[in-house]
């Protein structure tokens, strides 16, 4: 506390004490103190209520979100070597027909670097990393989960969120489509793709604009 502030507060306290001494026989100080305490309590409750109301109102508004380029410990543009350095040797890859192939059972002439899609299963979730056609750089990172809250969040969105949660956090999508029981929401300016079933998120994906599939 600064010296000036301390002197000011001390002066107020001293003035109140002097006023009490002078008027204690003429004024009902007990009643005045009770009324002042009640007013202060009401003001505190009002300020707290306004603060809580403003907080929850803010939660209902879409937050400003910047374009994303990293997810699940990986970044768009990483090479295959960089991905293996971060995640390790992929246990699963996908062939051209998107069939899973155990990397322990690859044909002798094949290597994991010959495949565009790598899969890492961990903590009841599956992280799939996709490279561009010449397998030089990551163009997509996505997480699947059959349960809830297993995937890392992406701009606050994660598996288990409702469609309303997604819109509240990211705003309205650039485009959306429904195929069977799946709804896909695309946020092109953010590099984000969300998939839902029964109005609940099960896939969170980060995709570069150049991503091809």
C-alpha cells in the first residue's frame, strides 16, 4: 500500500471515530451501523451476481479462434522422420484401399515410409496422421474415439462434445453435410474438421487446405 493511500484511509477512520465521539449521545449508531452493513452486503451480492452472470454469458458466445497448425503433439508440414521422432514407429499403416496393415507383417520390400496414412492407438483413442501424395509432409492429423473425452482438444473442441458445444466454441461452420448417421462440419479458415454421430463428436481433425483424400 502506498503512503498516500494509507494516510487517506487513516484520515477516514479518524474522522469516523471523532464523529462517533461527538454524536454518540444524539445519533442511533447501532442502527446506522446495521443499515450500513446491510447496504454493503447487498452491494457485494449484486456485484457477485453481475460477475457470475457476465461469466456464463461469455461462455455462450463463440470465442475468437485462430487458424490451427498443430494437434496431438504434431504439426502440419512435419516430415515422416519428424513424426517418428515424436510418436515413434507406427504400429499400423493404411494401404491404398484404407485397409489397416500391421507394420510387423509388412511385405519384405515394403517400409512404413511407403504409406501415406499412419495410425497410433493409445488411451482408447486412435491418432491418424496423413501425408501428402509424395509422403513429404503431414497434411492431416485426426483423432477418433468410440468413448468420450479421450482425444486432445482442438480449439476447445473434443470428442463427446455436442453439436451445440461445437458451434458455441467455433461458431457456424463453413460447410456441413450429413451422410448416413454421420455429420461433418468443416471450418476451412481454421483448418478444422469435426464429425459427429447422434449429435456427439467422435472425430476431431486438423487438415491443411491442400489435403487430398
